[in-house]
C-alpha cells in the first residue's frame, strides 16, 4: 500500500493511506498517512456504519490540506477485535456413515445458498465451489487419517486455496444463520476453528501436513497465525 | 495477545522497500477533485481473472458501478466477515457517491484500482512496472486524489 502511494504521487495523484501497520508506514516516507487502529480487514473501521466510515474519510481528506509532508496522523478512535466465537448453531448429525465434517458441511448448504442469493456473490471458488466443499473436507480427513498428501492430491498441493474456500463457505453460511448485526472482527474465525468439525479437521490436516514435511510456505498460510 | 496485535508485531520488523524522499502531488480543492479508491485487498469482479497466490503483481480496474466484488487477497490473517456484509468497510464506494452528491468531493472516478497486497518484501515489479501502468490509467481518467485501503 505504501509503495503504491509513492507510485501514485509520482504520477501526480495525491494520496492518503488508511494505514493499518504504523511502523511500516513510518519507515517508508509516505506522503500522507492516517493511522487507523481498527481490526485488520476493516480499514474503514465499522461495517454497516456510514457515519463512522464518513468520519474516517473526512479525517483522511483533511490531510490533503497539509502544505508539505510526510504527514502521519493517528485516527483518534480505536476499534478492537472481539475474539469470542460467534453464536451460531450447527446442523445436527444427519448421516452417521460419513465423516462428521463432511456431514456438517452438507448440512450448512441451505444457509450458504441463501447467503449467496442475498448478496449475489461468494468468496468460495478459489479451488473448489460449494459443491466441492464436502469432497474437499473428505480429502482433508484422509490426510488426518495418515495418508500422504501426494496420494491424496498428486504432485500439486493447493491447500491454502482449499482452506480459504472451506472457511469462506462456513463463514457465509454462519453470517446467514446468526442474523443480526455483523459480528466483531475475528468472531467468525473463532467460531470456525473452535466450534465446527470442519475447523478441527482443517487444523488436524495442517498438523498432518507439517509432520509430512509439506512445504512450510503452504502450511503456514493455511491458517491464521496463532491457530 | 490479540491476533491483530500478533500480526502488527510480525509486520513491524519486516524489511520494507527504501524510499529516500517523499513525493508530493498538490491536488485541486477537494470540492473540485476527482477521487478514486485504490485498495490492496485484491478485489475483482467475478468475470475478471482471480489473483494468483503470493507475488501476483497484476492489478484490476473496477468500474464505478461495480459492487459485491470478490476479495482476492491471499492472507488468512484478517477478518473477512465485515467485507462480506458491507463492502464499504474495505471499498467505500457508496460513501464516495454520497460525498459527490453533497458536493464535498468534485467527482467519483469512473474506475478504481485493486492490487493484491500479498507481495514479496521488495515489491519491485509493482513499484517499477504494474504500479506506474495502473497510475497512468487513473491519471488518464482525470483522477486527482486516491484513498488507499489495505486489509
């Protein structure tokens, strides 16, 4: 982001960065920075809150009045993440003959479909679409059961994208089921890893891949740091 | 410690590209300025190519009327729930429309810009190649001011 600020200014476009990483911005001689201590992934601070978002934009535009730079100003309001799990009921066990994670994913399909119909878009689809999510979980279960990843996937390990798709599928279904206001940052993540069978399977599959000495660049990016 | 704080601590000491000076463009008054959003969230329309994994230095131009874009950044270390519910929390396009309607800004740019922020530490190709190319496209659209939003 700070690199692009330099590039754009060189082209004659005045920039304001809504920075989320203050020490990075400080070291890069960026023209105008509004440091916003908001949850990562929410640079305007609060979803569904036009007034708050306008406050941030007004503070950003205000920096354009500075006669020279670099200028770095802290936005006065801090927004913290909430890491307690989202309250969202999970479907009951339906088919005891298949893995719990696969059964669970199938049970969430109706909620996922409603979410996509409402929004008109989905984040699922980097490696598999919604139809492929239960199968992707079944493959992860094979890793957990001890199969080597090359037996499961062949030569190409794509589990960063697979993990993304499974999480996105669950998150979109959960937001639909929970209803109400948007949960605090990281609440959907905490729910996924702490409450769902798929989250447990994904964590166990990552551990299995680590033990198999799969490329660390892949296992590292399969999950958020600290999980 | 919170996950966000862990990430901020990790990133604080990463090597960054060195810039010895600070460039400085002087925009027209805000009420006459054309404003664009530039994001590193990797946003793209469903009909545009996805961003590949780490180190994809390409960019997508987004039309002013585009909504419900896909968030293509590859990191798993930020909250995505808010964006799914309200794109303005990353891409405040509806807020810009409101500011143009009430005369605070001169105009909303016809096109906006997305890169994916998951880049190697040097960011050389963005700095020297795709970044300037994207900036020239915005400039050709008459953009005076850009608001930069990371995730």
